[in-house]
């Protein structure tokens, strides 16, 4: 059966608008489309393909587990889930893990747990969730309402209640909003979708202190920032601020759908048997792959190499910017980087992404003013250099076209 990009318009719900080419194969940080054109991948499946495409350790884990046991449901536990949870708790503040299938589901569990914990320990008035403008936490109705972009949650009828938003980076505003009724504060320790916003570490410490003062839980959404991307296993380790609940997904599965919510013994106790669940969550296939991801990504040598690769990106991007004057800054950490467009190119991030794609480089945007890179953490240096050379070609054409308008 022949399918093309046009088939998409015929058979798929129009909630996405995918690129013109259809990828069919990937290896490392390179991808090939139906016409066998080759691309360098700086998008990484939106910060998911943490070890690139078809990494041998992940392919091995997937095929071994695929020949053993795929699925059981949570009526039974399984070895890969137990091993993965042990590794996650051994390497973090957490003592307990809940597995889901996506970032949104991990966050949904975190929010439900926070509400339960609050109800049990403080009574029913303490139900307020505070999150941040431009934050992103997924697309279930609860998580998208907690997310800080009303455009994503409007138009679906009555929203879950007792959710308010503060300004990211504004501790005074948060202090004003918090009270004895605050159940939890949910935040990304570095905003991803919102434009690659790295907070002042003092702000994050301040949020922790306010949560302690008001007996509110601090939830870190590390779905995008976690699993080695910022040069540590999780970004909270760079910040030296420990949350009460942490969520992970995206890179955790390296391309296989999985999400996880991590927390302490004391808080976990509020999700008693029967209070929450998922048919697929923690299934052996997903956990076997995630365990293989974890084994590679938890290596400190790999994490140090991430920072070297960041420096290589920054060096080349600075050189490109000297020549074409398109960015105000390169922000982000490790291999989650944002090129913020200057005044002249406001609102045109998508044009830069398309220009890159036309030169056979895949990248992302974060909002309308930031071009985002979230490549594999083991992307070869040659691929970084070659991908940025292609980006430069695209920029040269875009700048020339803009100047001749
Ligand atoms: C992508 C993302 C999510 C949602 O994850 P899904 O797997 O798409 O449900 C949640 N939080 C953050 C910070 C994300 O970047």
C-alpha cells in the first residue's frame, strides 16, 4: 500500500500539521525520508530520542524483551519495571515510583497524588494548584489546565478548578498568591515549550522555601529537562533544589512511550491500592527499553560529554550569528538549546525551522521566537558541525530573502 504525506490529510485528524517529507528510517542522528534524502536530526523526536535512532543497546533490549514478555497489566508486577524503579530510586531523592505511558500521564498522577496527600493530611480546603505562565505539562484536561497557556485549554468546556498561574521567575508574585490553601506548586525547572527559559537558581530555591512555609508540595516536571539532557541525570541536581514529586517521560524511554512519577515514601502512601492506575503503565517492554536508556544515560562520562557538545553548538552558533545577526542569545543548558530571534525576525521561528529542513536539518521551535535543538546526547561532533553548516545555509537564504523584500 502506497502512502504519502497527502494520505495524512485524507485519513488523519487534522490536529497536527506534519512536515512535507515522510521519514522512514533512522540511524544515530541521521534520518532518511521516502525519497532516500538524508537529514541530520537536531529535533530528537522533541527531546525523546536521547540516544539517537536505533541505538544498539536499545534495539537489543527491545528485541530481547520482545521475545520474552510484552505485557501483563498491573494485576502482576514484572522484572523490568522493578529493576527500573530500583535504579531510579537509587539515583535520586525518590523512594517510590509510579509508571505511566507519557509525560501528561505522569503529571496527571503527580497532581492527583498531591491533591490526595493534601486532603489526607490537611483537609479539603487545601486544594489549590499553582503553576506558571508559559509552562507546559501535557494535554490531558487537568495537565493542560495546569499548563500556562490558556489557548491550549480553552474551548473544551468547564475546566478543573482551583488552579492559578504565577509568573515564572517572579518570586514576589508567587509569595502573594500562596496561602495555607496551596496544595502544590508545579513547575518545570527549565521551561521547554515556553521558549527554553532558564530560571535564576535563587528563584527556584525561593519556590522551595515558600512551599515549605505553606506545607505545599513542590512538583518538578522534568519530562523535557531530565534524563541527562542538562548534563546531570535530572536538572534538580544542577539546581540543588529537591522537589517532593518529580515527573519524567520523553528521554526516559528513548523513543518507546513511558512516563514515571517519582516521590518519597511518605507522599506515595496517599496513592493507596485502587486510587489510581493504568493498563499499560510500567509494562515490561517499555521498562526494559527505559532500563537500557538509564544504564547508558546515568554514566557520568556521558553527562560530561553533553556539556562539551553544548560548547560546540554554542561556538558555531556564535560564529553564525556574527555573520548574519539573527539571534539575541543562545539559551538553555546541555543539549536543550534555544536560539532566540532578534527584533528583526520576531515571530519567524517557524521560517527558520523550515529553512533548516530545506537544507536537510531537522530542528524544533519553542514558541514563535525561538529555534530549539534537542538532539541525541550521543550525537557525533561531526553531525553537530554538519547540521549547523546546513542551518547556516538555510539562514543565509532566509536573511537574503528578508533583505530583498
Ligand atoms: C512534552 C512535555 C509534557 C507532555 O508529555 P507527553 O508525553 O506529550 O504527554 C509534559 N511536560 C513537559 C515539560 C513536556 O515538555
